[in-house]
């Protein structure tokens, strides 16, 4: 996990108590959910996607798109909502995306998305909560 201090902090015991085992693995241990396994992949209503760890709004539904990857994909986060770090795991270099408020791992960002940003924020659905507009 990132050693940076975030505005929302919890002990490992508190994280384990509030997250499901799958959420804990993904958000606190940098895991990845099975592609196509999250209901939020197919969420098409207007609304906002927020961090399941701290409630911070991360993405608006209008910037969600179907990438064909099996994970919810967005082309731009809300300003200041996420931060990135370099991820060198599994023998490759990727850009990890984490919540700027609590540091939870959300997914990765890739430079192969649609206009206007050309970015694809590939996010684990279980790291998100959805609130309809």
C-alpha cells in the first residue's frame, strides 16, 4: 500500500470490518476483480460513482463508457478525486489509480480511451458505490 498519508485513515482491522473480503483484497491489497463480475459494469443510469472505502465522489456516469474489457471504464475522474502512482507489478509498468481521500486502490488508467481525454480509467467495480441522480 502507498505510504502517503491520506485525509481518511483507518486501521487494518477497521478496513477489514467495513469492507467485504473481496473489497479488502482489491482496495487494500491491490487485487483485481474477475472481469465481467460486477453489476456496476452494466450501470447506465445518470448518477455518480464514489469510493466504497470513504464515500468520495470519483466519476460521473456521463463519462462512463463500454470498453469491452469487463471492468467499468471512465474517461475522466472528478477534479482532485483520484491520484496515480507507477505500478511495476507482474513484470509490466502501469499507472495505478487510487482514491485521493483514503488511498484505496481502484484500478489503472491507460492511454487508449475515447475522446476527449483519450484515457481509459479501468476501475474495479467492487471499489465503487453508485448513487443515482
